[in-house]
C-alpha cells in the first residue's frame, strides 16, 4: 500500500479542523449579520407563539453567554448532530439532508458514467488527430460545452422531452412505484429497484435520471475532451511508446492501453475537482428544472422558509463532501500512480 | 559594500518590467490566432454593451425592471420588429433587459475577480514568504474556503443579509480568493527559492520590497492569466446563484434572474430563457477563449506542434 497510516491520521485531523472552521464561519454569519440572531435562528416566526420560539432559539444558541462559549457550544452541537429540527421539514436537519444527498449522488454517478467514457474517448481521438480537422471540431466543442450554462441546457432538454410527449419530472413515477409496491432501501432508486427485481421501476427511474444527467455532464465532458487531449498528446511522445511501436505492438493497444494508463493519474485529479464542482450544477438543475428532490430542493426550501438551520447543515455536509472527494482523489491517485506516495 | 550590492541588484530589480513588455509584444502574435480573435471580439462587444447599454436600448426603464402600466396588454409576445427579443412575463421589452444584463455581468465579473485577486495575491505571497505558523494558518484558511461552494455561502448570506449585489459579490469573493491564494502560493514558493531573493534578503532589503519587487512581479503574470480564464466561470457561477434566487432580487436585469423568470413559461414563451442564456454562453466563451490563448502562449509545452508518427 502506498498510503501511510500517518497520512490518513493527518488528513482526518485536517478535515476535522476545516469542518470546525466551516461551522464557526456559518455561526459568525448568523451572529454578525444585522438583526436579532435568535429571530433568524427561529426562522422569522410570526403568530401567537412567535416569542416562545424566539426564546427557545435564544436558549439553543446560548446568546446570554460569552461569545467563545457560544461558539464552542455550537460546534459541539453540530458534531453531535444536534442543531435542532428543520423549520421547513420539522425533522432533524441532518436526517433531511442525508435523505436528499443520496438522490443527488445517484444523479452525479450517472452523470459521470456518461461523461468519463465519452470525454476520454473523444479526447484521445482528438489527440491522435492533433491539429487535424476532427481535433479542431472536438476542441471547439469542448470549449463550448464547458462554458454552457447547465440550467439553460437542462431547460431546453426538459422542453424538448415534454414536447416529444415524455415526462421527465421527479425521480420516479409515483403511480408505477405504488402499483408495483416499490420500497426504497438504500435511497439509490436505481440500485433499490434492481435489488427488488423491479424492472418497471428501474426503467422508469433511468428514463427520469438520464436527461438531468446529460445536462450536468456537459461541463465535465467539455473539460475532459480538452484535458485528455493535452495529456494524451504528451504521453504519446514518450520513449516507451516509441519502444512499443518498434516492438510491433498494435496501434490500438498502444493508444488505449499504454497511453491511457499513463494519463489516468492526471485524469483522476481533474475528475475529482470536476465532480465536486458538478455538485453545484446538480443543485441548480435537479429541483428547479427537473423537480427531483435532491439537495437543490433543500436550497430552495431553506430560502423560502428562512430556514437557517437547514442552511448551516447544508454548508457542513457539502464541505465534508468536498473534503472527502479531495481526499479520495488523492488516495486513488496514490493507488494507481507509482510515483505518488502518501 | 552595501552600495556595491545595491548596484549588483539593479538589473534584477528592474527585471520585472520585461514581463509586461513581453505580454504587449506578443499581443500581435495572439491576434493571428482565430480563437483569440473570436474571444476578443466577443469580449469587446460585451464590454461596449455594458458601457453604452442604457443609451442604445429602446426601453431603458423597462430594462431596469420598471413595469409600465400599459405593459400588461403585451405579456409574453414573441419576437417582432417592435420588441426584438419579444416581451417577458410582465410585458417588458426583453431586448432592453438582456442588453442591460451585460452591465451587471461585467460588474459582477470585474468586482469579484479584482477583489479575489488582491486578497489571493496578498495571502499567497505572505504564506510563501513567512513560512512556519503563518504558512500553516493561511493554508488552513485557503483549504477552508475552497471547501465551500459559492452557492451555499450565497444561501447563508442571502438569509442573513437579504437579496442584492453585496450578497452575490461577497459570496463569490469568499470562495474565489482561495484559488488565487493557492496558485500564488505555489508560484511564489518557487520564486522564494531563487538566489536573487536570498541575495535581496542578505542585502537587507525590507520584506515588503522583496515581496512586491521580486516575488509579486514574477507571480503576477501567471495569476493574471488564470484570472482572465476564470472570468467565464465566475459569470456562470454568479448566474447560477442568481437563477436560484440567492443573489440579485427579482426583476433586476441579470441573465440568471431573467432565465428563472422564463423557466415557468418555457412552453409558452421559450424566448424569455433563450436570449439571456445565449448571451451568458457567448460571454463565458469569449473570456475562456482569450484566457486559453494566453495560457497556451505562456506554457511552451502546450504550444508544441507535432503529428502522430505511427
């Protein structure tokens, strides 16, 4: 194993510290912004019980104590998963987020199942025909794709499908789900329906997940087309490629096995970055355009209900997600690249 | 002794000027490349629109968000000669609104990029110069703010401050500065290893002068090129935030906001989302084309031309 225990411990401690920083940052946003923090924490309540809710929020935040005790208490509360009930959903904040996170992750996985093979394939084609006509077309396409607003393309995709008679709204058709007795186990509907052997639901879920996945995949696709080309054109000039040619190894083996293997570490690094970035795209597209109940719906609901707790929960979960993706990228890179040791 | 060292340092101190000379000299070379020309043309057009927008559109008031009383009779009209891009959900001239959007796009891009650049440069150079505790603390802050996406920061700030330009600008700066700090730090650290920096230190040059004269000048070009490339991404991210309703208020002339307005009536009036999206795409593409050319010219590895020989 090229990964040391030392690295893992250090990295875990670092992630922990960064998350503490994120929590303190969100607490500061509540405390330092104009207005009464207790009112904001209670979600700007109105009605007869408003003063009660505000008093409760004041006690929850410990606003009568000195600032550093407030902060420590808040950090402790967050790490014990105890930042109260979401105002919009009336259930614990982290429960809501975890349930929705699964939906968004499922979407992101499908997105990258589309983007990675296609992007790498087109990028390598582009590198082989470097400075040719195909290369120009593919690289221009890559630049355009990477700069297209995801939610704009998503809206067009949605409109086209609706005009064609399909209905890509939501995660699964509730009629099909109830009539076949579909019960989510893991929350990944694609996996759940396969476990239950429910092919009807599986195809339905798949048909609803692919359009938003295509919309989100344009950014990683554009980036991968350009990056694979840059990496592959360097790799194809290496001495071992020349040696393989002299040895009489077939062209396709050289390109798709040797060269691809050489560029994988570079690809992994960028895919990791793009994956974290796609989370934002997914949040913009999934709910507002395609009506899928993922993290994007929490964003909107948190805004509509002035639900500060949900917002703080989202900040923390998304930050942890980013940090984990980064760490995972480093670990994968260490596993496949003999030059990297952690 | 000290004078001789100062004289020895002279050519080194002025070496920073060469970089800018290089950039302007190579400008003519860039102009020969189609991609750069297209990118520059788009960028110039958008900048011009941002400057003169309010004076060339037919209905500047409606563009800013004002709904005239007679507008209710012309809601969601398709593009025509009178309303070039049609009218929006409340009967305002979409052409005026989209063109005025260029101004808010340019405003958002330039404020976010320049503020992030300044913070990033300062933090990155300080971390590379001082090492030790300063370095660890600053790197911690960079990692902290790189880990939260701007959309989420915007949500928190939107709840705390309400909608408006400060919300969107702050949320983007809070997350973007860390990228420049990281890039600056990486370059600045390699500059700090150079002999001329050691010599400057030994000669008793003050830290501020070393940082500005030697480190900053050598780091500036790659970071600036990075900033130009990022301008498109900043715009896309800003519009995403505005689209979700987390930034600028409703009715403001911003492409993301207009697209959200058009989303609900996509089937009846697709032009309301189409035009702002097209402008957004073109603007982002323009910046990205300019930035890519600059980067390729800077990195000779990318410039190498060759053909596959087997």
